[in-house]
């Protein structure tokens, strides 16, 4: 087991004894080709603080879950469409969910279901970029891998428009990096904004007893007091480099060194990763599996002030059920998801934190209405679902209606652009803020329209 930051192209580097004096250089280099600055400041959305979230937890169903077999069942459709699962009643009269989601059915009065998310693409990589950034992939084509021409993910947009220097990252992705050699999924990093704004990528088996994040652990033999002495030495070295100090890159390096020191010495942040601090009862409520413990870790991270935490439920194509979809959902995928997400929403609700934490669950698209010859469902971008809870979302409602086969929206369709605008607005960031791309052209961060129906409008 390797509990460390990912070896992906865009992780924050682990900070070791040897590299302590060099910390921050990679971020400075990553932005060297781009001097992006916001032309419009972020603002609290004008419709009131009731919709303002301090944090967003994005539960991403990597590979795309079947809406027909979870949150938009079609029990009256022919067998080749309705599938094998039976619907069950929920705490909301008239709303039915899959029989393998009993815990989420019991708390349906605490979240809203949106059934008319829609876009026109059926490729995993391009669709993932669209959903995780709120914009289509620039120059997108089938299986176009991640690049610095991509649009920034939500955490990157948040960090760019609301930079912070308190040692708390603006975004954390966990517990997997979406990559399947030779393909790296786009939408996981800051794209054209540069490496400085990348979210943290945490990889690890969160349900294992020895889970830890090594870049938040001081190297053996290096305590806080000695680290403080090194910071003083580092400051003296920087001050002596008079000629370099006059350059912009030198000032950026010093700022990043200070940020790295703050991260290392922040007990508040490092303790958030120590899941063993939670009671056994709480950990078991979430489930002692990767899904449950990752969602518990997400809750702990938003408690210390991380604005955006993305929890990838499985590897890149975890929910990509082209065959044996019913066995896979019943035996492997739905039980831990049901337990973990229900526990997360209930836990946040009990503590009062659901008022300022927006919880979202969705995949990159839906699945085909008709079951294929391998008893699976294929890619389908025209109609899929999202679950939304907290931060002013009106709970207990179903927004939108798909047709009798679950193939297309009958009512208003909402694009990933609209989804992205909703995320930004919830955090008090103007979705249409102007930034500059790698060619120094002014572009809007997002061009969607926030989903007002979530808030009863």
C-alpha cells in the first residue's frame, strides 16, 4: 500500500527534508507561461446568504451510474428498459428509489433529485471534463487526455479568484486519481490557470488502519522547532539574494515556501486526515470501506475549511457497467454508496453543518435505456441524474422529468455548464468572472446559468 500523493502530472509534491529549501519551485514554473489575473471579482450571489455554502463535497460516480437502476426508475417500461430491480418507497410520498438504496430512501426528505441533467457527448474523458469544470473541453475529441489547455476545475477557479495563504488548500481530490494508462482524465486540475492552482490529490486506502498522508507528516527526526529554525535560515538565504529578490519569480518562490511551511505546521489540517480520531461508532456508520471512509474524510476536511472536496467513488470506470450491470450494482457498488452518502448527509444534518455544506452526487453521464446483449447499459449523455443536499437546497423535491424510457428530458434540461454555475454561485463566486487563457485571451470562467429550481425559484 502506498499512502501518498499521486504520481500524477499535477499533484502537490511531498515535502521532504532534502527538498524543504526548494519547496514551491514547481508551482512557480507551472505558471510561468501564464500571467492570468481575474478581471471581475468574485461576489456573494445576490439572492441571499441562504444559498451561500462554505464548502462543497462533490461525490463523483466515476464511469457513470445508471439512472434507470438508481434514482430514475421506470417500473412501467418494458423489461429491456426497466431492468431487474424493484422500486421502493421513500420518506417523500410519490418518490421511489432502487431497492438497493434503502438508507438513502429513508432520508429522501433531506436532499433533492435532479433528473434532467443532459449533454450531447458519450465519451468518458470529454464528459468528465465537462462535468468537473462546467465547460466543454477545448479542442475536445474522443479520448482527448488532460492538458494545460483544459478548463480549470472548480477548486482551481475558487483558488484563483479567492487565493488563500493559511495553509488550507482550496481543493482536495481523493482517494483516487482518474488515470488509466495511457489516458489521464481531464477536469482534475487547474488547466490553463497553471499548476499553482491545482487541487491537492490524495491517493490511499482510506479504510486501512495505517492510512496517512505522508506529505503532511514531518520527516522522522524533524520536529516543529527545528523546522522553525530552518524557516529562519531560509528567510536569511532569501534576503541575501538581493538581485533575485527584485524579480517576480523570486517573490513568488518565497510566498510558496511560506505556504509550504504553513501547511506542514498546521496541526488543524494534518489532524483532519487522522480518521482514527473519530469514534468507532461514527466510522462504522459511514462503513469501514473505501467509499465510507473517504466520505468521512471529506466531512473532516470541510470542517477545517477546505472549500471543495471531490470524492471519486472508485477507479476511472468503476460505474461503467457495459455487462452484468445488475450484479455489479447489487453486489459491489450500491451498498457502500448507499451507506456512505446517507451517513454523510445525516452526520452533517445532525451537527448543523448541512446548512453551509453543499453535497452533490453525480457521474459524467447516464446509461442507455435499453439493456444490451451482455445485460449491461452503455454510455448515454442525453439524460442523467444528480443528487443535491444542503446549503439552501430545498430538500424532498424531484426536479425535472425524463420521458417514459428515461432517454431524454421531458422538462427543462440542465447542462454541465449550468451545474458548474451552480457550484460557483453556491460558494459565492460569480460564475461569469473573466480570467485569461494561455493565449492571454479574456474568457468567462463559466457560461452556464445556476439551477434556480434547486432553491425553489
